């Protein structure tokens, strides 16, 4: 209820301007990184509550409480996949284990090769936001982000990096990889926040 219907498809789950995509295409910029378990760690750093850095090895990360979430995925290039089941570690679990300082407002999610995306703390902390290791009960493939990718169901999919390596707590907003390159700082598909030129004053740091 309350969600606008897409005029193109007449489908209540499709945000405006999106079309339904069957299957699950692979979409990203750059090469697929090779996973090296002995070198991999997941870090929470920046403005943490205790001022320290929190690290998990792959073994430790996969031992964290496992949750599942059903979520849609909307690519800003106008296709959407509906109703996938993601399994992994809720962002809330990471926030509990590595709490941010009280003045943290934003989170930068860092992935392999320096890919990044910035999120408002509230978007990052959303109940359905999950560091996915699985889809439909199966381990992610390398192309889809193995070992860990973020799913932020309420935002365009570029806000969910594949091959995540850590999060940085920030006390001010800063643009991530695509947000610096013409994409909207907030990325709400229901408001069609696709491009940075659409940003209203206060919706993003100066370009
Ligand atoms: N590291 C990284 N993650 C990324 C991207 C990227 O370029 N690099 N692209 C994003 C975009 S635009 C989309 S639509 C989704 C696609 O996820 P999929 O390939 O699993 O369908 O990944 C997102 N995560
Ligand atoms: Mo995308």
C-alpha cells in the first residue's frame, strides 16, 4: 500500500521507470576479484564508539548470526529483479558488534579495488539491510559478489557493493564511487533519484 504503481508495467512492486527482468544478470564495473581467504578480512573502522578498528576473518564473519531477507533489486539502468531470498549477516548485527560513535551520520561501504558507496546511517541500519553471503540458500558466485555483498533493498542496487571488505563510520557525508560519477547521492528508486543533477539542496555533498 502507498507505493506508486509503475505506469510502464502496471506492476505494484516496480518503481517508476523500471521493467521486470527475468533471471539474474551480472552488472558491475571492472573485473571480478579473486577471493584469497587468508588475506581477506572484514573491517569496521572510522568513527567507531570505542575509537578502535574491528576486524573479522572470513571464518569469523561466516560464524556470525545468519539471517534471511526477501528483497527486490532495482538497477538504475532500469531493470528490476523481484523477490530474491538473501542470506547472510544483517547490518544490524555489525552495528551491535562494532557500534558507531554517537555523532556518526553516514557509512561508506568499501569493496575490492576501492569501489565504495555511501549510505545514510538510517539506510544502512534498515531492518532488511544485509551483508549477503547466499541467495536462495546457495553461496553467492564470484560474479555476484562472493564472499560478501551488501543488499540495501530500499535503494538502487549500486548502493549495495559486491565483494565488500569493510565499512567506514563517518560523521559527515562523502560521495562513493558512482555518487561521484553522476549518480544520485541518495538513490531512492521510488523517487527516481537516479542522477546527481536531480539532487535537491541538502541531498548530497557538493560535487
Ligand atoms: N563492487 C561493485 N559492486 C557493485 C557494482 C560495481 O560496479 N562494483 N555495481 C552495482 C550495480 S550497478 C548493480 S545493478 C548490482 C548488480 O548485482 P548483480 O551483478 O549481482 O546482479 O551490483 C552493484 N554492486
Ligand atoms: Mo545497477
